[in-house]
C-alpha cells in the first residue's frame, strides 16, 4: 500500500544544535555510512547533505 508520502532527510544541516560541526572527518564518514546502510531501503526518502 503506497500512501504517496515523501520524507526529506537532511544530513549535516547548517543550523547545528547537536554538535555535528565538531565531529571529526572519521565520525562524519561513519555517520554517513550508517545512515546510508540503514535508510537506503526506503524508496520515499529524498537525501540532502545540507538544506541550503
């Protein structure tokens, strides 16, 4: 059953309130790898690395 719902996934957005700007490159790569592996099966996701 397809409800036609789209989800917008924004990774590392510029309004950092959670400390992403302080992450090392290794931590960023690990986070991206985890998100890609975990969420790539969902066809209704629009992926973005920044909102602007």
